[in-house]
């Protein structure tokens, strides 16, 4: 599933609701945020909620991010709890 544009307080709940509907049908998910231009702190809370949703449904998931969001997650998720894919070439 690819997300483009912005993830912020205005739409982060809709994103987690959509993810839950998808995971209920398919036990594997790649959440592609590489096209996201702005990612607010509410989006970070949403990613943790997605992690909980996937655990509840026993779904596997991966998070694909661009360089800017990767830097954001290095700061906000220093323990690497979210399943961020390795960048291409690493």
C-alpha cells in the first residue's frame, strides 16, 4: 500500500483505519511511505498503532521510507521497533 502527500493529525486516524481493514483480509503488508512529503508526529503514533494492529492480526509487515522519513525514524525509533526496510544497496 503506497501513501503519498502528507501524514498528519488530520489524516493519520484514517490511515490506521484503512490499514486495519486491509490487514484483516491480507496477512502481509508493505506500507510504502517513500512518497510522503510531510510526516507529522501524529503519523509516528499511527505507525505504532499499525504495529499493534498487525500483531493482533498476526500479520507481517514492512515499512518502506525515503531518506527524510528514515532520519525522522532514527530519532523517534532508536530501538528499531518498527520494521523499516533496509535501503536499496545495503
